[in-house]
């Protein structure tokens, strides 16, 4: 089965219902590294419900999972998660019931043997509220599906990375068991847990979820720029460029540009950039 452009662009899933509570909110925070210092009040604000529980903004990316592209005709064995985008209209509450609508927003044909780019978008609101709470966007690079007859193009332009030295850096070490913890947020892909499977596709160990690296980058911005104030972040966009092995140290380079923070993430151990063209939008 090959991609049919018209059918692909018609894919949508409306009225998807989901819910989450403080358990899921704390589990996500732990999964992206909060709470390592259990005596730090700033960290506890995300991992302990004693007071008003804070939410990590990038948790929005795991709250509305669906099967929009499940039968779209691509070769699933050759797809890569290329980009992740987030717009928050207001801070996530620590618990809630959600109604979400998903659609394919763009698709581009890079040519035979060069792959396809598929962009999807999910808009979520709180049940009983007509106003959107957040919009999550994702770009998938389908390496085995070029030449399906769609328009040429490359999708949304990435945010440029400044050429000057960063204004700040944040160094965060991941845990050796972090993928096992993070997968409890819903992504049970065995590539993140099964050593034999990881070895069969060329990885020495199961890799960290890309969205865990995404959340770790958000943690770096929260701790370095936002003084742990989650309500400051209204957008968070990245381009993935390489996987992280659990236990490696992620260094986030940060450039402040008025209400926009540009950033990239690199590994201390392998001198490799794993997130490029990061853009964090702050509340005005």
C-alpha cells in the first residue's frame, strides 16, 4: 500500500476524549528529570501535590495520543520523528478532561528514493470549554515513501540558531533507566526498552524517546530562564537530529531574544547535536 495524497490530506480524527490527573502530571515531570534533588522546593513543585502542582508545558505532547496516521499507506519501519511543535494558549492545569481534534495539515513529496514529509496537528480544549488549550504539531519524515505524487516542499521553516556564543548553558544528566520510566507516559515502543531489538537496528542500548529529550530541553529552559515558572512558556518547537542514549548528559545552549528563546541540545559524551533550531516562546 502506497501513500495516496488526497486520502492522506483528508485524514482527521475529531472529538477524541482523554483525561489525566495529578499522577500523570507528576509522572511526566519525573520522566523528564524533575525531582532528582528531592529536597529542592523548586523541583518538588512539579513532583509533589502538597501545594498547587506545576505542570511541565511539554506534557501536552503526550496527552492526546491517537492513530491518525496508522493506516496512511506509509512504510512505518522507515519513519522518523523529525520535528515537534507546541502552542499553549494558557498553562496546562494539573488535571483535566480533554477533547481533541487531529488532522493532517501538510504533506510534501521529496521525490522517489528521497522520502516524504507529513505534518499533523492536534488541537485540544478542556471539556466544557470552547476555547483551545493547546495545539500540538508533529513532522514525520517517511524515508521510504517519496514519489507518491504530492507537492514538492519541505514543511515549516525552522527557527534560525544564532551564530554568536550562547547567553547561557544548562547541563542535565539523564538516568540509565530514564527510558524505562518515561515510557510509562504512554509510548511503549520496545525500541526504548528491549536491548535485543535495539541491537538489531544498530543501537548499543535502547534509546531515549525523542519526546523525552524534548521534555528535558523544556526543563532546561524552565530552570535557566523561567525561574521554574511554567506559566511563562507559550510555545516550544524543535527539530530532532540524533538519538540520546540513557545516562548521557544533555547540554542545552540558550540564546535570549526578547520573548523568544532560541536553543539547541548537544551531548557532552559524544559531542553530537541532538536537537536543532529550538524555539521557546515566552508570555509577553
